[in-house]
């Protein structure tokens, strides 16, 4: 009996596109750590995908563009969370110093 796949074809194609979008700036290990997969698994997916269209049915360029845009859209949300945390810390500090001044 064949082993059931742990990762969906869509996840695999997104992981491959993410690695390709890094354009050599990141290693398999770095990208795999972000995705919580084994680096050798990611390397195998990329090697197997070379020369074949993406599993989602989208051409490779379109998938790369989709992954790039998703990452680009995620950046402002991450920055907003960081700003909210920073504002909360500053609010607490201001409240502390306001109490100390009384």
C-alpha cells in the first residue's frame, strides 16, 4: 500500500515557487525552515519539478509571480503587527512614567 502524501500538490508547488523566487538569495534550508519541511524534501520537490509544469496547472512563471505577490502582500500585515506591539510597549512605558511622575 502506498504511503499517503503529507503535503498537498498546491503546497508543494507554492514551496517550489517560493524557493525559485528567492533567486539564489536563500538556501533550501532557509526556505524549508520557513515552511517547516525537511530541506531534502524541498530539494527533491524542486528537482522533480524541473522541466514539468506546476502541479496546480499554472505555468511556472505565473506560479512564481503568484508566490511573489502573496509574499509582498504579507509584508504589510507583518509590519502592522510589529507596529502594534511597539505601540503597546510604548503605551505601557508612558503609563509607567506617568505614575512615577505623580
